[in-house]
């Protein structure tokens, strides 16, 4: 959701900065547009970082000796993006 919101902020900011020719004496629409574009870029990048961070996997490796004296290695790989609110993900 934050990726889409970042794109939305950037587009609205670009419209305010480049497409509108409204003269509002009490506010500078160009500045507001540039600020929204900057905020949109930051939100977009943060959204990407958090989305990629969720997809990391956890690897657990255990080594032991069984009853016959042989070395046994068990490896478990789990994904960290399990979301209880969205089953099947």
C-alpha cells in the first residue's frame, strides 16, 4: 500500500508543479507540488525497502550425533513473510 501511496503523492505533486497554471496568492502551488513529489519518492523507497525486507528467509541448521554415533545435520528453511491476516501468502 505504501508503494501505491508514494506513486499517488508523486503524481499529484507533479500535476501541481507542472500542469496547473492557477494563481493562488496565499499559497505557492509549485512548492507544494515539489514537496509532494519528494514525499512520494521517500514513501515509495521506504515501501520497497519494507516489502523486500518481509521476503527474507530464515535458515536454521542443527548438527548432532544420533544413537549409532553418526553425525546428523538437520536444515530448516522458513520464510519470514507469513502474515496471519492473509492465509495462503
